[in-house]
């Protein structure tokens, strides 16, 4: 037995708190601590907030909370979480409580409710395009920023399936006022018009044109089957099913008579590689009746940082290419046989352009 052990034990117990204090002091005065806090506040927490908000919007949780406060069980039912699985319910609660921790929602008397301005904004149905744009940034822009060097080294490319066509169809509506301004300038209102829309997304631009001209009829196609299907549902909901036919289709293989007064391509010329754009435009021209017009809207190079990242994504896509330069696209329209090419900017200094061109030949 060690006779000194009671003494060394007391000394050890006294030394430990002093040692702990010194360790704590060393940690908090370490120059990396404020840096870590700054990174957490400036970069990490905003990413967590954005991701939580995008998920809560995309799953309809915020929209449900905008109607009334909801308890865990009713949110679980909405999200299809099996009510009999206590473990899944607890996992859902952990995610909801993270929303509380981030300050986006509150939990009082067993019910979750909206709290932050951001959550209230994204919950509003009129801001759906904004919410989808946030989801697009997190799900598609972040991966290209993270993965580009690896992809450049390995030759890996994004496929169309790496996008979510339904999210993109919603997020692209952020530029709807610009597209509408272009349609306003071009659409004939006082005679019947036959419109072909290529890459119709949600179908909202066709709806706008059909409302401007009650004698307009349209065929709206989209390459992605689920997008075309949603556009079909939207047309039925908007009461336009008798005037607008929607279907899955690819501009490059559409087999139709040259019967259209107007062919539109909104926000999708970058879904074609640069070297294929002239051929795609030739296809569009071949579907126009003599004297028919093309309206092509697109953001061009040199816009916001978000557009630059979009352009980067398409630079890494196996099927597309970067946003166009105005001069390049004008030259491609000329090579495709169009005449009377005009370029309009709905908002001066914005990089969004509306190109109009005529198919003179039969
Ligand atoms: C960014 S979204 C724009 C949707 C809609 N035009 C808008 O402005 O809201 C581009 C759409 O074009 C479609 N698209 C791309 N290439 C196409 C092609 N070759 N033929 C038909 N649609 C195409 C895509 O499937 C996608 O839904």
C-alpha cells in the first residue's frame, strides 16, 4: 500500500481544476477560435439555414405552417412518414427541431409555427420560383463548385438526369417578367396564331401568350417526360387543355409540318452544345410557316454571379454548353437561315436578351 497516496490524491485533485482552467484559457485565446467563429457565422450557418429552408419549402412544410401551426403527427402525415414508426417520427422531430435551432420555426404548446422572415417569405405561394431557385443553387450549383476540379481531371460530365427538371421548371420562373415583356412585344393579338413552344417547362409562358390572344392555339413540348406531364396538368388546371397540346418531344427530332406562326425557345439554348446550336435553330426554322417568326429568350454571358454559376454547370454538362454571347447567337441565327434578326433587352444593362428572327423562305 502506498502511504503517501491520500496526500498525492488531494494534490492531484487541486492541480486538476487549475490545469483545466489553464487549458480552457489556452483554447479561448488561440487565434484560430475567433476565425472558427467567423467562418461558422459567415459561411456555415447560412448554408445550414439555406439547406433547411430549401427542404422545408420543397416538401411543403412551410406552406402547411403558413396555414396553421402543425404538430409533429400532422406534418408526418403530410410528408408520408409512417405514423406507426416511432423511430421515423423521432427522426422527423430531430429535423424539425433543427429548424427551431436555426431560428426558422418555433415550437410552442406542441405545435410548430413559422418564425423567421425568410421562412415566412418562402412559405408564400407567390414566392415559389424563389424557393425553387434556392433549391437549384443548393442541389446543382453547389455540386459544380465543389466538383469542377475533379470533373476536369476525370472527364466526368453532368447528365440531364443530374438535374431535377421539375425544380428547374419552377425556378426558371424567376425570369418570367422578362420573358413576358418579350412576348408582349412579339405576339400578334388580332388574328389566330399557331404557337410552338420548345422546352415549355411549367407551360406558364404559353399560358401568358394564350391569355393575350384568345385565338391562339399551341403545341408545347419538353424533352423531359415528367416536365411535359406537369405542363399537361397545369394546362388542364388553367382551363387551356382545349387550345394547348402538351407532349414530350425533342426539337432535334420533332416531325411536324412547317405550320407555326411563332416558335419560342425560352431559357434553353444552353441545353444545346455550342457547336449544335446552329443546327437546332435550323430545326426551329424548318417548323415555321413562311413569314413565321422565332422568339428566343436567354440570359447571356456577363450577368449575375448566379448566372455565371449556371453557365459553369452547363460547361460541365455532357449535353449543353455555356450561356451564349449575343454576337455568337446572332451569327448562329444567320447561319440557320433567319433574316430580320433583332435583339432586345427588356431591362437595360441586364444580360437577359430577346432575339427575334423571321423565316422568309417557304
Ligand atoms: C431552364 S428550363 C426552361 C423552361 C421554360 N422554357 C421556362 O422558361 O420557364 C429548359 C427546358 O428546356 C427543355 N429542353 C432542353 N432541350 C430541349 C430539346 N432539345 N427539346 C425540347 N425541350 C428541351 C428542358 O427539358 C427544360 O425543361
